C-alpha cells in the first residue's frame, strides 16, 4: 500500500482516480497530523476508526478516501440508509394510496409488469444516496434514471458511512478500486403484489458485485421492518443466522413464481415426484424462504433480470448456498453484462447438485 505524508494526503485524495467519496464530505474532516498519519500507515479501516473521533461521521473511513471503496462502508450504507430509506418510501406511498400504477408492458409469461411511484421514490432515495457517497460508483437499477427525472433528490441527505450495525458483525473490511465494483438495485421487488396488497412479498434489494461476483447483499422487508444482509467471508446480519434452517424430511418444497406457477409445477413434479410446489411473489422473498426453512429450492424457468437476483445470490454465497442457472453456470453481474438472465434460476442452501441433476435439460424461455 502506498505511504503518503500528511501534508500531501488530502491533495492526493482530490486528484486520485480511485476517489470513492465526494469532496464535500472529505472537506468535513478536520484531522490532526497524528490522526491522519495513523490512517495513512494502515490498510485496516478499524485502526482508522479507532484513531479518528466519531463526530467526524462521514470522513471516519479514511481507507475509503485514500485507496478505493470500502465494502464494509458500502454495506453499511446499503443496509442502514439505502435499503431502509427506500423501504420507507415504498411504505409511505402505499399508506398515501398514491401508487399511480402504470404498465411497462407484459412479461414473457404474459403477466402485467407494473411500475408505481413506490418504485420511483425508492429508486431516488437509493440511487441519490449512493451517488452522494460514492460518486464514481457504477450502478444498475431496475428503474434506471426515470425516477430522478421525476423526483427531487435534494432532500436525500449525505449518508453516514460509519454505522455500527454492520461493522460490529464483520471481522474484516476490503478496500476495492471503484472501477471493479457494480451495485445492482431493485428499489421495489414484487411490484405486482404491491399493487394487490400482498405486502409480505415486497422487498427492497441492493447488491455489491466485485468484477461481476456478488460479494455483499441486502434484502429489506419494508412492511415487516426486517433487514437481511451479508458480506461474503466477513459477516452477516444476526437475523440471517437465526433463521437459517434445514428441512430434514424427504419431501422437498420448491418455491416458484406466482406468475407462472402452473408451468413450473409441471416441470418440478415431473423431475422431483415427491415435492410440493409453493407459488410466491418476489425473487427476494423466495430467497429468504430458503433461509426460513419454508423451501428447499427456488426454481425459475423463464427470463429474469439480474437486479432481481443479485442480492439473493450474495446472501446465499455468503451462507454457503448457491445460485446458478438451471444448467449449473454461475451468474455474472458486471456493469457491462447483459442485465437479462435467460438461463433460469436454481437457488439452494444445500443439496444443490442433487436439484441440479433433477433439473437437467429443462428448457428455459
């Protein structure tokens, strides 16, 4: 790691191509030479935090300022601010009865693909917050930039990167050049169910991918006020550990999409005769059903967008599970990648190879 003297450090940060946080935040830091020197000599974000007063807030993550994006800081933001604040907008729109539902067309299964002000307002909170904290970060959101054209983002506050909710449960941080990262955002998963008041299926999801590999994810249930997160190899939310269960019975429960449950049921029961098929809304909900012991596998046989599955993929990977296409291939989440996954989905916490063999040669559409 490069060593820099304290007199040139802030100028280096301003000129750095790896700058991962805005200058207005950086300028709030008033550090003594001793505090700055301690951080400049260490790659460990915890040492930085111990040497800097907590009232510096946004600037407490000096490793992020000098050398790239802190995955722990990003996960902090995604968990404490972006997922939950996006979720608050989703709940507020529903309480105000102002969904203003529109249709983006039909899915391949012929189901309506709606969008609401809940999607847009959550999108603005999440994307604007990310861009204020990490202006060079590459972001892919289901609603793209449509929401920012409609909504005023000036009320979105600068996020605080120093939140103990994540850091107290992680055992290391990783500082990554910002160009290696892509964040995938689904500001409101299960929009159809949202419009039908089937609110148990609704989630808000944020995923961090490094060179296309999902390394941290957040799934937030706004109407239950429950947040599930994991940072691969470092830590995860206590609720995720508590709810991880396994089904010891021979009969397998397979969770599938409500929009084409009949077609998948036929495929699943022909391949796994002793199984129950559970229709449900929302990819995030279906992944969490694996942790809750409700389902043993999540199967999807048609096109699905990567913002729907990246966060779930990250959680499963962090907890020893797997998410692949139906032919066993890993799913790549780089910025330049096609946002469409056309190979189907198989997600499990255990016995992935057994389910994969059962789904061999299933045709996807």
